[in-house]
């Protein structure tokens, strides 16, 4: 599969690295308005370096869109309407209307539209997902230090949306209540936020995201009847506590350590080939975006547009 990377900043550089090593893909080109980014991050791979995404059309069968969120809709639309498969970074788009347009276009063109909710492909999340049945309480901490990357979106769209996507896969009953607080610290947008989600099933999820913390933390804890899972996204490890015969047993299961980005691309390749690869669909990404937008709205003072 001939593939190009659109946007060669921090995340685009990761896509270039992984795609260059993943069987089944031929990395053909990279596109960026920044000549410096192109030379630094894409130049070493010996691909065509382009300033205009339209120049990539004859060179690719699929693209990774890693440009700023404001450009997702226009770029994805360009490639989908020209018959190319697309994997776009999260969030899928700025608005639900843009997401709906891309979902409909991909369906009409018969092309794969996947969204880079990377944590779904974390082996620790994959392990946990096989054991989640009816969660009662979920607590998540996703904390990181400040980076000038992704300042066109707030911390909910930048970081928290990963965990919202995962929680929505584990409980599809719908959100009944949102209680949220958050503040801008360094940027002009919300940099740290906490949200309490009450689902119709009774599940309560308490999620904290920060991009102004000193230490990087990526942890999820899940409680359901007779089972407690403690998941470390960074270490890609799970601790499992189970109630058996009146006693609590602790288990540290052996989980194959696979890079989530490489795992995601292997699944994307199989999905394009019709071989049953798992993707985060446009519909799933839209649901995560809708919840993220509802949280952002809950953070605004009354009367603030």
C-alpha cells in the first residue's frame, strides 16, 4: 500500500518512523507547509517532500493525516473524494457536522476512514477490554508536561478524549450527567480539567487530564463486581485483583509489549485489505468528539459563547 504522511510535526514524525518499518506499506511522500519540518522529519526517509497535499494524490493509496485539527476536515475530504483511504489523528474534526460529512463521504466512496485514538491499540487496554463486563467505577489520570504541540485545541480534545473513547466502548448506556471543572494555566485554552461522568447504567467515571504537570502519568483504574483492574498506559501493564472463593487474588498477567502506533497501522492495513483489522471508526470518533464537546460546554460559565 503506497502511503503518505500529511503533516510532519511531532506526531507526523512518529507515523513516518513506524510506517517505514511496517511490512505492507510503501512510504512514498510527506506533505507540510513547513519546509523545516519536512527536511528534518521526513527527509531521512528518502520520500517525496511536498508543500501541496494535492501533489500527493497520484503517489498514494492511503494517507495519515497528522495536521492540526482545524485542517482535518479539508484534508480528509480531499483524499477521500479522490478514492484514498484515510487514517486521521484525533479528534476526527472540529465539529460534529464535519465528522458527519467525512463519515458519509467515506461510506459513499467505499473507503476506510479510521481515527487515531491510539490507546485503543495499547496492549494493556486490549487485555483489559477482554475482561470488562459491567464497570461500576472508573478513575483515570492522564497528566503531562506542557508542550507547544496542539495548542489549537484544549486539554479535553488533546488528551482526555483518548480516555473518553475507551470509556464509551466499555459502557454504551449513554451519559446522564456531566460535572466538570477546568482552567487555562499556560495557554489561552483549558490546560487542566477534571470531569465526573454519570452513565445511565450507573457507572461513574472520574477523569483528570493535564498538560501542565511536572510528571507524566497515564493510569486507569476500573472496578466491577469481583474485579479491580489497575492499568498503566505507559508501562503497558495491568494489575488484576479478583475475588475468588472469598479471597482476593492478585495477578500480574504477561502482556506482549507492542508499540500501540505500530499495532494501529497493522490493523489499518488489514482493514483496507478486507482482512478484518480493527479500526476506530468515524462513528466511534464522532461519539468521543460529541462527549468532549459536551464537557467543554459544561466548563463554560453561563452565558459564555
